[in-house]
């Protein structure tokens, strides 16, 4: 019998949506292409403003979380340590985030903006400057803020709040128990579909560049059949990688990717106009900052033009469509990091590397095109974007070797994008389960390959772009809800932490608890003096709201609060006196045989085997713990 760990409604629901779109695309490729582009034009006309405003909001929210009071909170318990070394962590999130895009557009995009800028005369020095400022805008902090928001939400609610690693978990402060019903399933289905089409678009760029490179350098025919062969070969490698998991295959491939990318970039830096590139990097960054606010909100509302849809809006949609995949992937590898460390690592470190990468390739390409290439690189970009990188490398030393390295690099980026995407989709479709049967991971790898192949054959990269933009729209709304839920939850957690710090035991009392073991009578008095009033305060507040029936009972060495909500199993919270052996290193010089045990007041919720040491807590702190456990119980 075939074993599975899927959530059937999510697994088969997402599969059905993707299958229906693919069947229609394959059965009527011409009609599908027209329909995709018509839907894209409608989406841009109707919701272009919404994409721009939302991305600006995402950036502001991520900065508030990272550099505000919430920045000190961890993605996990307060004593959690990161699962991966810093360099490995950066390599994995970078490879998953933008790899193929950097290879495909590093030369093509700056040249395109140089020869066809939106605001200035083409082919001029001013156009060259604007080209790099626009490229920086598309690959800067706005893109990574989209990823960071989804990753923060998933990481926080999964590792700090104990919820499953699924998109619906981030909406728990808003939806409560409804995240476990059809509404939560629909959210995860939207996330899966967005991921499938977003990753398929990247795979389409990757395979087009690989086959173009093979044709340009080795005269291999660049046909649809060759594209399908490349997809099959690379997706087989991706399947082998995803079967080994994130800690081995994906991590090692990501590190290899980063090393190869740095080697290629360093070669271009030192074989090209090095001093000019270093000066250009500084000036490009200055232009980026100078245009930051203007470009953030530019929509060309007064002078509508197709450029906006083809570039900025497509990029924002592409990053949003990728955000469930990249966000969940970086959440999985970010346990133990603080929100501030996460924001700095995700928002600024990859952005800095991307700016250096784009300057090295983009400014070198423009410099060559103005000089020895005499417009040849620009003509290659206009003829076929996929060949731009190889035409560019032909004007540098060792073109044969660097072209081969580039094809390999695109292939490895292809693999890391596909295997990471399949792993994330499988996690979503399994309700957050990470240890799933192999056939499920293979299934999603195959579906990604089929989607990329079908859309490439039916309508080329244009159909892939249109599908990405459409898939991003519903998820953009979900992301706004994720942002609200995260802000609300971190604010509540900070309030609880402040209460603990301000109203907690005094220094003298804490030292006493460290040095002098508590007796059973001490704990009984604590339960009577602060424990019972704390439970009674929660009981009275619930009754005043008319939301429940509740009772508080004193029994033996403890006290119990019982809360009944409708027909569900009642919530039970118990305070009790527990003992443990006296530590051998205690500072108390007690007579031999006395106080071999130390006692503590503990809190325990429902059938949870774990208990918390509440010795010395105030009434307010105990009440706060009751409410936190009640919230967890409601979301189960």
C-alpha cells in the first residue's frame, strides 16, 4: 500500500487547478496564449496600482519589525540556536531567491533599459545611468522584502508558536480555528499554485538560456525538443537533490552555486574595466538611493506605457508568486535567528551582492557595447535575450571556458530552484509535514517540469510571464493579511514580555529561589496567595464577556481552571506543587538529611505533558500564561 502524509484537499485541489490550466494550454495553445495575455492586460490595468502600493507596504512593515522592539524576538524559543552556519544560510536563501534571474537578466536587462529607457533618450550616457538605477530597483530591497515578510510570518508562527509550517499558520491571529477548515485549505492551494507558476517561469528562463548557450557555443539546435530534453535532464537531478533533503543535497548545491557565481563575477570584474566598475558601483548605489521613493511609487498614471507592465509590475508579480516558495524555504533554514538578524540577512546581504553582480555584468556590457562591440551586444539582446550573456562573454578572454561555466551555473541554479520549490510545495500540501514519502516529492518535481514544458511549448516565455502575474494576484491579498497577523502577534508577545520584566520577582526573591530551596508549604502558600487569584481573574473576565462557562477549584496541592467553549473538549489549566531533587551544587548549608527536595509551582495546560516553572510569578504573569495556553489550545 502506498503511504502518504498529504492533506488530501490541498494536495489534490492544487493538483486539479494546475492540471486544468495545463490541459487547456496544451489542447488550445494559440487560444491559451491569447487568453493569458488578455488576462494579464486586465490585471495590470485593474490592479497595477495595488501591486505597487502593496510592495511599498511590505518593505515598510519588514523594516518596522526588524528594527523596532520586535527585532529581539527569535524565530523559535529564546534559547534556540541557528540550524545552519551563517554562510551556508546566506548561500541557500540567495540560490533559492534569484539565481536564474541573475544569470538571465544580468546583461540583458541593463542593455534593454539602455537602448529603450522609459524616461530619457536611448543610447546616451544618461540612459546608461538610468539603466543601472532601474535594474537596482527591480533587484533591490523591495524584492527581498516580499520574501522576508512571508519567511518571517512562517518562521515566527511555526518555531515560536508551535504551528505547522504552512501558509495558513500566519493567519491564525485573524482566523483562529478556521485556519484548519476549507478557508485554510484555499490559502495553501493559492500558495501552491503561485509557487508552481513562479518556479515554472524561472525554469523557463533557465532552460531557454541553457539551450541558447548550447546553440551559440556548440551549434546544438535550439528547438522545443531540445528544451524538453534539458528540462528532463535537469529535473532528474533536481529530483535526486530533493530526495536528500535541505540539510544535504540542497545545502551543498547552494554552496557550490555561490562559489561558481563568485568565480564568474570575479573573472568579469578583473578582465573588464575594473576601476570603472568600482566607481560605477558607488554611483549606481547613489542613484538607487536618490530615486528610491520616486521609483517605489511610480505608475506612469499620467502617461500610461507598456514598459511598466513589461518590467516593474512583472517583477513585483514574479517576486510575489515566488514568495510562498522562497519565504517558506528561508523560514525552514532560519530557525533560531532573531527577527532583526533575519531582516538584516535576508534584506540587505543578498541585495548588496546583487548590486555588485549587476554592476559587474551590466556596466561591463554597456561599456563594451559603447566601445569594441559597437552595438553588437545590444543587437543580440534585441534578437534573443537568451543569447545576451554568451555574446557578452565573447568579448572577454577565455570565452569558451566562461560560456561553459555559465551554462553549468544556470543548470545548478535550475536544480536548486526546482528542488527547493518541490520541497516547499510538498510541505504545503502535507500540512507542514517535513518527513514525507519520497513519491510525494517526486510527484511535485514532475509537475513542475510538466508545467514549465507545457507553457514553454504553448506560448513561450510570454505565457509563463502572464501566468506568473495572474497567480500572484490572490496571494498579494493573503500577504497583506500575513503582515497584519504578524504585527498583531509580535505586539502581543512584546506586551507579555514587558509584563514579565516589570512585574516579575524582585532580585532578592530570585536570588532566594536560587540559593534556598522552597518547601512544599512555600509553594502551597504561593498557589493560595497569587495562583488562585490569577485563575479567578481569568474566570471572571471570561464570564463577564458572556463567552463561556468556567470554574476554579482548589484541590490538595494545586488549583484548576476549567473553561468550556460550546461542545468542544473543555480547556483545563492546573497549578500544582512539584518536587525535584535538590542540586548537588546548592549554596545552602543544610543539615544532613534535611530538604533533599526542592519544590516549585508549575502550570500545565490540558493533556500537554510539559509544564512550566512559575515559582515566584505574580498574579498578572500567571494570568498571562493561562491566556497564552488558551490561545494555543483554540488553534489546535
